[in-house]
């Protein structure tokens, strides 16, 4: 993605990329994973093999939301237009749960 596309995406609004987060959690075998907004705060989203209990955190906006697994950090956003049904309140949508092989009842 070039700088112009990145800036356009940020201006149009972004949401946390749950599917990318799930793929990274699965790939790295994460025990704990956090979502964070630099300079604002973070929240644990994955703990001990499953989605962590929901804590207050807005998973959307116009800035960068990161995923942290151990010492590794990834930008973990997607354009709101790519997932119009996701918003600041979205937490572990079905598509992301399927990636980490967790059922909606199991969260």
C-alpha cells in the first residue's frame, strides 16, 4: 500500500482488522495478544487460547491500531469500507473466530 492509499484509508475511517489479528495469533501460537492505539492505551484481546473477556476499547477511528504479540507489533487496521458491518464495538466476529478455530459459543 502506498502512502496515498494509506492516507485515504485513514481519512475514510478504519477498523481493527480482526481477520489479520486472528491469522497472526494462529501463526505465532500466541498465548496473549493485545490491541493498542499508540499513546492511548491497550487491551488484551486473546488470552490462554481464546478470546479474552471484552474490556472497554474502541476498535475503530482514524488512527493506527496495533496488534502486539510478545515483542512483535503489527499495524492491524483495515478500511471501514472493506468491512462495513464492523465498527468500534465489533469484538471477535465470526470470520475471525473461524480462523482461530473457536466457535461463537466458546467465547
